[in-house]
C-alpha cells in the first residue's frame, strides 16, 4: 500500500498530466531521507517540470512542507524515460527526401507591414494606460 507521501505526490501529478495511468512513484529510504522517484509518460515530463522547472520546484516545496509535518526529509527525483521517440521520427524518410532536394531561392520582400504601428483608438484602455506610463516616466529625474 502506498504511503501518505507517495499518495500525496501521486495525487498532484495525476491532476497535471494527460496520461495519469502511467504515473509511477517508487519510494526508497537512505541516510539522506526519503527519495521519491517519479516516472510519467514521456509526453508528460514537460508538464511536470514546467517552465524553468517551476512546477517541479513547487511539488518539491509541497513535499518539504509535508516533511516538516511528518519529521522527514523528502527528495523528489523525476526519472527520464529514454524510450520516448517523437512522432516526427516516424516521418524520417520523408524528411530525408526533402533534405536532398535543393532549396528554392528565397523570395525578396519589398515591403514589411508592421502590425505594431497600427493606430490606437483615442480613448481606448491601451491609450490611457500608455499615457499614464509616459507621465510616470516624465516625473523621473534622470
């Protein structure tokens, strides 16, 4: 039967991933504390890690809080499954054929339309906000 810490991490991770049935958590104890090794579907690893590791760090922070309550030190290891092959590899022969063909010459672009230069309606929220920010900058003594 899974321990409370395994159930805790499993609950959090299953709510985040697309393939909750492939979530597996192994628990080992050593001199450093409790190590929870998390395995998820290879497509879900990015969801667990998050941008710049923010999601993984949040899970570790929650585990640290649980450890404080249970007088234990928890570590979370996200196991990387190397058996992941992106769908693009299935189309590898087509990609190789395309690479062998000479590239078509690039078309010259005469004029580039910049969407950021589109006029802003007078009295819109963007115009008001921009004017307020510019007024704040005028107050600075530089």
